């Protein structure tokens, strides 16, 4: 039941942010990847909102492994600040499938 509520909350968040799309830059984002050794397929789907040098992102995460069916495995929310054209500072918070705190990450990303 928590998984259905969490998925519904993620969809509601994405739908609520849609109304802000006309005021600033809202994008729907996602990824899909397969890990061969783990035999796991993971997909992330959510929204990204850009305003000035800030980027805010919310993702719903689901996974399919050799031992489990395709299942909701958590939520990721994060923010990034573009220091300049080549450097971003970011932070993200992750939950597990029961929406319990799992991890907080901070870092920097760069491109040349």
C-alpha cells in the first residue's frame, strides 16, 4: 500500500509541477539501466525544475532483479547549483521502498 501511495505522490508532484512549466523551465527526466553482474534493471522517472543557477529534481525509482518483480524501490530528491559553466555543486536525498531515509549525498560535478 505504501508503494502505491508513494507512486501516487510522485505522480501528483509531477502533475503539480506541470503548472509551473509555463513560468520557468520544467522538464520530465528519466533513465534506464541494466547491470549485468547484478542482473538488475533500474529505471528512474521524475521532473526537473530549473530556475536561474538552481536545478531541483525529484525521481521515483523502480527496479527489476532476478529475484524480484519490477518494484518501487524509493525516491530521490536533489538540488544543484551551477557555480559557473563548468562546475556544479549538488546534494541529494534518497529513500528506500518504504520511504525510510536511506542516504544523503553531496558532491561536485565538472565538465571540460
